[in-house]
């Protein structure tokens, strides 16, 4: 019984930690930047579609859109996350 209680407490502590609950700062920034560039329905780290041309949330793999996305994600991570 003590083992079950200790395990439950440990799992609750891990599940409630900010890193576990919200993902990494980089992932939070990627989602925030994608939503900023593509709209609020695109608040995802990586779009589910394998073809970026058909995905409204896709970021082009080359060109200025990629540079802008990358620079904004880097700036967000340096600030410590979105909204900071």
C-alpha cells in the first residue's frame, strides 16, 4: 500500500511540473510563432500533414518564410518563451 501511495505522489509531481505539462520552451515558441504567422488554428509544433504545400499551417522549407519563422522562434526561446 505504501508503494502505491508513493508512486501516485511521484507521478502527480511529474505530471504537474511545467516542463511535463507544457512541453519544452522551444516547442511552445514554435507553436506560438506558427500561430502568429499562419493563424490561431495553427498553434501546433509541427503540422500533421506530410506535404507542406497542402497544409495551411505548413512553413515552406526554403525562402524568406523559413528564415522569418526560424528567427522568431530563436528570439522567443531567448526571451524564455512566448509572452515574455
